[in-house]
């Protein structure tokens, strides 16, 4: 599966509403996965001052991620295919 980052803007949403949206995304992804569709909701990062949220997914395609968002009734600005790298340069003292 590939990794995707969903970019969404949430002007005027409260932290509680953002949390509820995250719960809906997780439920939507779980429902599709139960149907045999390759998708995993990996969490979100909310930037309150920017009124934006970035949601992480692993999925078989961009279209699957779009389907999860549509099923959860959450609009998005863009879906990006991404690569993640561990921070192996960090050393622990």
C-alpha cells in the first residue's frame, strides 16, 4: 500500500469538531477495510492557528482515500501521495 496525506482546511471548527471528524475518518476507513478495500487511517495532525488538518492514510490508491473522505462527509483541498522517512539521524545521549 502507498502512503497519502490529505490536506484540509477547517475554518471556524472547534477542537471537538476536529476530533469528531477524525473519529468519522477512522470509522469510514474501518468500514471500507472490512469490505476488503485496502485502506488504513493512520491519524491526523491539526494546526489550530492555521485552521488546517493533515490526515495520514495507507491505501491501495488515491481514489480509495478520496472514497474514505467522501464516506465520512469531510471535504478536502488535496490528496498527496507521500513517502515517509524515519529520522535515523537522531542520536540519544
